[in-house]
C-alpha cells in the first residue's frame, strides 16, 4: 500500500514536471519571437532583399555623360546668377 502511494505521488509529480517543462518551452518561444520581432522592426530594412521591380535598394549610377551635362547646366546657372547680382537685378529689398 505504501509503495502504491509513492508510485502515485511520483506519477503526479512527473505529470506536473512535464506540464511545467512545456510551459517553460512556450514562454521561451514567446521570448524568442519577441526578440525576433524587435530585431526585424529595428533592422528590417537591412534584412530584406531589394525589390528588383521597383528598384528599391539599388544604388543609382550616373554615367560620365550625365555628370558632364549636369556640370555644364550648373555652370550656366551660376554664371547667370553672378551676372544678375553684378548688374543689380538680382537684389530684392
């Protein structure tokens, strides 16, 4: 009779132990998901692959010809601005 009580007590404790271990496992997975969600939110842009269709994530490369054209346009723009300010037409008061 005493042995049977001990066996029943052991079964009950093992059952509780299994239930507690499963709860611990669930809590650890929730913690891990929380950390993953935090990292994804914080570093999500760096982790995602660029979308090739929309061009996001790509570096735009300008050709030498486009840089030269932009340079000429800006030189013309600033020459015009200097000429206006020298003649007094550009002053607003």
